[in-house]
C-alpha cells in the first residue's frame, strides 16, 4: 500500500480546505459551492454537501485521537438538509466527535452558508483501525504480509 496523500485527491477536486483543527476532536472546513457541483435546480447537489460533512467529521476523529497512527472509516452517515446551498456561497462545516472509545467514534457536523444560516446537519459513526494494517477491498482489517 502506498503512503497517505495529504490533502487527498477528493479534497483537491471539491476544493475543501481545513481552516481549524486546533481543538482535539473538532475541525472546521470550508468549500465554495461551485457551479460544477450544481443540480438542475441550480443549487449544490446534496452529495457534495455530504462529502464536506464527511471531511470535517473524519478529520475530527483523527484530531480526537491526538497522534495515534490510525485509519478512520465512515460506516454510516445521516444527512439532514435544512436549506439549499446556493451556488457561489462559501460553506463552512464544523465536525466534532461527540462520544466513543478506542474503536468507534460518533460525530456530528453543522454546515452553514456565508451568512451563517444552517444549510445541513450530519451525524456519523466511524470505525478506527491501526495504520499498521493494510486496507483491502473488504475493508481495513487485514494484516500486511
């Protein structure tokens, strides 16, 4: 398995940027609601808003573990869309670990537009595995040979 690329290609493609990770278990990310990601109604398609939430919550799990070398994998995610993300607006997502232990972490995320209005809320469960293990198509559970 090759090394971990930071930032990953998905963040580069979407233009998501971490703007704060100073508090363990909490990160804040920003993304421009780019017209390339608009649906036919002219607002950001929900999957892109969801990807922003996943970036914020996933990074929060890593900062929560304060230096442990791990993989963090999303195993379920719930999104609630409150209002449309208007093309051209800047979205801010704050992800936070709200509970968990060494193997499973529960996170929440709030996404707001540039005017501070709530756009979406998310909750998710992440499973944590040591980075010494190799990820496979079946998941991050197999030992390296």
